[in-house]
């Protein structure tokens, strides 16, 4: 069973950048479809970005297109989310997800706070 651990969150000023990491163990992360979700206070969890198991395609929520980039380093068994031009509305807990057929694994989340 694959385990996922997110890191890289923190406090950043508006306009700043962060790179989130999702380190996988107990399995090969690249055989899964990997996704990032976020959940803001009082709101439902929402999809942010995804990368296919083969790495051939990526997709993004409309709200983050052009600002966020998902990538994967198979050698490090890690998925990344590069977030640029951050806004206060990007404040949320960000979660990493790995899914394949009926398997669906989540990390514990990392807090991102965008504030001056």
C-alpha cells in the first residue's frame, strides 16, 4: 500500500510562490494517476491539478491554469505542485492523491496560507 506525505506548505505573501511535494513510499507513485486537491475553511475539497500515470497529460482547475504546475520525479518517487502568483483565496490545506482502478490513497495534507 502506497503512503503519501505532503510537505512544502507555509505562510507566503500574496504574489509569492511555493512548491509542494508529495513523497511516496511503499509503492511506485508513477503507476498511479496523481492529483492535488485543496480544502479551504468551510468549503468542500476541490480538484486542483492532475498528471496521468504515464506522465503524458496534465489537467488543471480553471482557477489555477497558468499559475500552478504539476510534475512528477519518478527517480525521487515524488509529485510536485509549483504554485506561482499566489493569492489569499489560494489559502487551504492541500492534499496529494494517488488513484489507480479501485485504489485511492491520500496524504495528510499541508497547510498553505497566503497573507500579508
